[in-house]
């Protein structure tokens, strides 16, 4: 949570386990979104996904944390910036990317996530590369390619939507990094609940304007 706080071996193991479970669940987004796009549009998928996620996270936040004291110390400007750009925009770009390409192509592009994260943290935030990063990147990309192509499916060419997926990955890296950088002493469930809720509110405002103005 903070670079000034030492992390124990047990915490590292639990942290990596949490990442493993989280990424496994997150990867189901690609085929699920492609299926929903048969009858849904990217804006509707993003709106429902954000709203549902916000409700679940707010419930967990209320059960696990001291909500009152946490809200009093909340930097709302940073929360809304992280939520609207890092969560809402990246989620919408993912949905658009899958719609304009395919789940397979989008998943393949998403395997560049470790490379994008390494480049952004190194050249934007001047973070030193840690030991094993090259091996980690190679394993992540190789695993993603195997997972995407393991079913024998294939895609003929890139269709342009892959660029949206790459943009979404970049925004998600920006969000993940700055959540810890801007909110070093904030509870993790609070960061997730408040940023997703802020993103959902911002996106709801867009949906309202889009519906009544007819722009979308």
C-alpha cells in the first residue's frame, strides 16, 4: 500500500494470490462482453457493469471499513479523476475494442499489459525496473497467447478495435499506479468502492445527457 511500509513474505504471497484470482475473473470479460454485444451496445454494457460493480463494492466497503471517518478524509477530486478516466473510460474502451475487433484479438492485445505497465512506470514515473520483470513479461505474454489461441480459433486481421483495447490497458495501468501513489494510506476496498462509484456517477451523467440530447 505504501513504499515506506515493509511488506512481509506472507503479505507478498497473499497479494500475488489475490492478483491471480482477480486476473482469472477479469479474463472472463472478453468472451462475456463479445456475447453481450450481440444485443447490447458498448455504452449500455459499461453503464450496467459500472453500476453493478459500484453497488457490490459499496456494500463490501460498508461492511469492512469505518465509512464515516474514511469519507471525511477522502480527496474527492482525485477519486473522481481516477474513477471517470481510469475506470469508466477504460471500461468503455474495452467494450468498444471488443465490438470493433473480437474477443480473441482483444485478449491478445491485453496480453501486452505487463509491457505497457513496464513502459509507463519506467518512462513516465521513472520507476526502476525490478528483478525478474523481463521473465515476468515474457511469461505473461506467452500465457495470454496460449490462452487466446488454445481453442483453435483464429482471426484473419486486425480491424482497428485493438487500438481501443490498447488505450484501455494504458488507462488501467495509469489508474492502478496512481491509486497507490495518490492514496497511499487509504484502505484498498475504499479505493475500489469510491473510484468505481465515482466512475459510475460520471458515466450515468453522460448517459443521461446522451439520451435526452440524442447524441448517443
